[in-house]
């Protein structure tokens, strides 16, 4: 087991988090600083307080909080395994690229008059602005098998299209492409460098509530009940079961596993966070690619293990079969030798008593032929025993 595959123990992790900041240590294990802090707390590992590293940088000598003893003696494994150097290098490169994308996109805002929208956004605009063909419950417009995966109400459509247009353009600029998977109804973001694809969607939160009948609907219901007694052909009035409330709150969802999402907040809408979103998508693409590579390595290791197992199993079975065949040949050789020895004794006895009769000669020839047939060193066949087994005639019991 290599150093990166060996889980670190509790004391080692304690030394690491008190030697370098959590934001430096956490990526070595594929974690965020928050995630690593949670693991440390679960293992009763103290961590530096807020401002600790700023004081160290300023030249102050800071005191470590000692590692408390646990009831169990000996080293306590943490379950954490350091990422391979290749993966760490890839993550660092992706983080730098994401930071650059975020910086380049930070000042991007939605233009009041969007000029030359991207063709995918233009197609989505035309499709989602159609007046007919939309379900009433909920009042969302979406056609993911035809255009970009947007699912919004008509009142939020302009804003969603502008966000999608800005995001599509900035990601294309940094080496990505957008594709529509019509068969599965997905919008895919594809990294042109690695070929990794991630599902993309931009949706509006539209909560529902049980519909409360209006006075007009109550009157319509009463008229239906009164008339239906006399005319059964009258249709029941169309009254919705739920009420849907457009909120304008948009969420961008990218990826499946791993995945990331960005949502409008009361303080900051997505328009002002497009740099954060674009940088996050760049980083997510690297994480997804790394996971795909790890999965491919795992599958390849499994394939090799299966192939090795099948090879060893077949080799063992072949060896057993060859050895059994050898034992059979030796047994047949010994049987053939006994037959010949017996035939010689019969011949000697017959000669001692009288001249050998034709019947005895025939028997001796037959016995010695059977010995040759048994002997693996003599290549002969038997006209009767080597012939196919006789077939039963029809009606034979």
C-alpha cells in the first residue's frame, strides 16, 4: 500500500492541522476546510481558533491546544486517505483556473438590451415564448428535449434567458460547449479538454398550495349539481386542485454526482454571482473528471482482478484435468500389462498341456488386442468399443 493509500491516524492529522491552515490541509484529502473541521471534532481533535494563523504570520508565538487522550489505546485511524499527487495537481490547477474565470466574470451583469444572444438561447426564447401547448398546473414553461433546460414561469423567462446567455458565453470562452441531449431531455455542459459532460438546468421555485374554492367556483359547483340530476351529459366544472405561486427565485443546477447548485438569495441574485457560478462549474468539471478517472481505474483494477482469477482458475482446472488424464493413462497401461501377462500365462499353460487350439489362439489374439487398445503407448482403436453406441429402434422398450 502506497503512502497516499494508507489512512492517516488521529495524531498525524492533529499535527497537520496545527502545522498548516485547514484550507491548505483539507484539499489533500479531497475535503473542504468545513468538512475537515467536522471530522476533527468527531475525533476530538482540537483545531486552531479563528485568527490563529494571522497571529502566527504576524510573528506571535502561539500555543497549541494539546491532543486529548481517548479511552482506546494506540493509534486511532481517521479513515482519511491522502489524494494521489496527480489528483492533487489537477485539483490545484482547476482551482487556479476557476479563480481566474471568477475574476474575469465577476463584473458581468445582465445587459438591459441583450445584443446577439447565443443561438441556443435564441432557440430557447422562441420555443418558450409560444402561447399554447403549455400545462396549466404548474405554470412552468420547459422543453428540455428541444432547447436549453429552463423551467420557469413566463414572468421570469426574460431574466432566466439573460442569465443563461451570459453563462453560456463565458463558459464557451473558457473551453466548454453546450449540447442538447434530445433523447434524455438534458442540457449538457461539455469540457472540450477532457470530454467530461455535466447536466445543466435553470429552474424557478414554484410552491403549491391546496386550492381554496372561490365564491364563483362554489356557485359553478352548485349549478353543476343541480343540473346534473336532470342531464347526465353535463361535464364537471374545471377547478384546479392546487394553486401555484411564481416566486422568481432561480436555481442553477450542474452535474449529477458530484453536483453543485447556486440559488437566488434575499441579498444577492444570480446576476451578481455569475463569476462564482462560472468558476464553480469549471472546478466541478475537474472534480467530475477526476471521479470518472478514479471510477475507470477502479473498473480496470476489477477487470484485471477478474481476469487474473479466471486465468488462475482455468490453469488449475487444466492442471487437474491433465493430472487425472495421466493417472488414467498409467492405470490403463498397468491394466494392459496385466492383460498381456495373463495372456502369456494362458498361452504357456495351453502349450504345456497340448497343442494350442484355434479357439485358444483366437482368444489370445482378442485379449492381446484389448491390451493394446488399453495401452496409451499403442495407438490402435477397437472396432466395437470405439464405435458409436447403438440406437434404439422405434417402439423398443
